[in-house]
């Protein structure tokens, strides 16, 4: 059965959500790969970070976010948060019939790239401790050593637009130390916030690592899933983007604008969500039909 049939037209938006602004690294790759698609990005920055939340809380919260995105008419959902993927992707797919494309730490390609037989993975504590990550390593990296590095505080740095400077470099150096003292030759950025810290990571590691992050692979998978479902957009350019945040708009606006690189954009506030209500933002729908961002 066509997952998009009877639900949304091909020009309906793709919904993308993350615990905050880190998923803009995924938004950027999808925008580049699918310039004709309408995108609705939801940053749950008011509840970030997810990395220290309980699995039950993450499953309940992400289900609310998916329902909200469906209420906006989204034809597919992208989970642009590694922690949410590890703890909630299976749950969300069991409860929603819309195509759900989920990011996951790029352990498989990193293991294939490594010549030393050792890779390092930087991620949130919840991702590092998840059974989902252990299953991923068992399936795709059983023959290599994986140095797992929990990095509490890094996502919050990006949420605050602290991408460089002495304090950030000191924190990054502390987290990179286990990788630098190992045989690792490949480094996985296992949180969508971390690509925004990549210049500092590369400088501190002096080019030691092949750095891997999966946003372009996610964009390719989005294209494949929409094509298979018969709801890939028909336009070759001119897709619109709408941004919504659970953080106060005055706080979210400069951060999302800086990380997206868009000269003109407006962040809309996310309504308070509960499991018994549905919410549609008329301004979001009108943006997709009238305004190019």
C-alpha cells in the first residue's frame, strides 16, 4: 500500500524534528538533495537535551511531536536526533503509518573506512548507553574496536551558539582525549549537533581522524522512501522551509538563522502539546503555499 495515499499530496511538507537545533545539519542536507521539497523543521529546544531524559519520556514526547507534524499535513517524518532514533524510532513506527526515516550513528560506514580496526564515537550519554547502539555495533562493527565517548554538555553548547573559543575547545579536548590516545583513525559524530563543532574538532585533532556523520545518507534515504511511496515532490527547485521551536521565538530566531544560513526566516512558536489534542498552524500552511524562504 502507498503510505502517502489518502494522506498528503506530493507537495506536502517533509517534517523534520530534533531535540533542538542540531538537526539543522540534517535539514541542510535534505534541502541540498531535494531543493523542490517543502520542509517543516521542529526544534524541541525548550526540552533539550534529550540525552539525559528517560526512555519513556523520550518515546512519549517524540510521539507528540510526530502527531503535531502530521497535523501540519506532513507526508513523511525525519527523526534528526540520534538519541530519539535509538530509544523511540521502533515505537514511533509501530504507532504511525506515515514513512518515518531515522538518523543513526554512522557506525557501519566508519567501520568500513577504518584501516586501524578502531573507531571512536562521540554521542550523548543516553545514546552511548542505549541497547540500540549496542545492536548497531554488534551488527556492523563487531570486528573493530569502538571507543565510546559520552559528551554531556556539547549539544547545549550548540543550542547556545557556542561553536568555538577557549571554553569550547577545552571541553572538546577533554572529550577527544580517549580517541586521541587510542588507535582510532575514524571518528563518528553521533549527535546531529556535533557537525556544527566540526571545524573545532578537526583543528584539535590535527587531521588525525576521518570524520563521519550521516546527514547526506539520511537525505538519500528520504528520496528513496518518498519515491517508493509515490509522493516525491515534482518540482526541481523552489521548496519552502518553515521553522518551529518550543523555545521562546526571541531566543530561537538568531540561533536557527545563524545555523541555517538563511538571510530571511521566522521561527514560529510550538504550542503546548498534549496527547488528546491536534494542532494545525495556519501560518505554516500558508507559508508552504505562498512564501519562498
